[in-house]
């Protein structure tokens, strides 16, 4: 066997070998990161608009309410909403990517953003639901007190309280931490290969 034949065999072996390189291109990672950032941005916009609308409604009701306890409850809910919006703005806003980054830079950026959002959502009980609970409890107690003082049934107030509790539990459970963790794990796996 001559050198040319050996070289050809080595080349064929090299060209036909299977590789385990990164399965995604820079453009794919950049595109996915951009989609994720866009979803985060629009989620935040929805939360800001909802917070503003509820605050405007509660501010109007606050100005009309004669009962001090009810006004305190509305004020606490508005303060809770202000905290929620501030926390989302400061901790949940999408990060800025280096557009000129290579594949490893984009993977690192995407992973960092996924981790940040996962951590934000895993603590939703503390920063999203928690600040609203005191005000809601005071409002429910005020409505219950009003119903009892005026000889009305307390059942609608209890039903409203149960509905609010169910919404809080649903919000607490309906977060995407497992999905985000799977995406983080996939990125880690691709980085290792």
C-alpha cells in the first residue's frame, strides 16, 4: 500500500466519522434568545397594564369609600401592586445581549436569562402574591363587616374570598419553572458536547 492510498483511507475515515459538536448554530441560539426576550417583554407589558388598570380602579374606589378599613385595604393592595410592578421591572426585565457574541457568548447569555427568569418565577409567592395578600384580607374583612352590620348574607363575601384564594394558588402553581429548567439543562448538555 502506498502513501497516497493510506492518505486517502485516513481522509475517508476522518470525513465519515460521526461528530458530537454543538447542535445549534449561532443564528439558532440568537433567534431563540430573541424570542424568549420578546415573550418576557410582552409578559411584563401585560403585567404593567393590568397593574395600572387595577390601581386606577382601586384609586377610584379608595376616593369613594367612606369606611376607613376599606380604604386601608385598597391602599394596601395598591402598595402591593406598586411593589409587584417595581420587582418585575427591576428583576424580571429582559437583559441586553451582545449582538456580536459568538456561539458560546449567546449560549451563556441565553442560559443566564433562563436562570434569571426561572429564579424569578420560583419566588412568585414572595414578590407577587405575598404583597397583595394583606390588602386583600383587609378588603375582605371590611366587606364582611359591612355585610354583617347591614344584615346581609356573608356568603358572597366568603365566595369572593375563596375565589381570590383560588386565583392566588393558581398563579403560584402556574409558573414555568420546570420548562425553564429543562431548557437550561438542554443548553448545558449542548455546551458539554
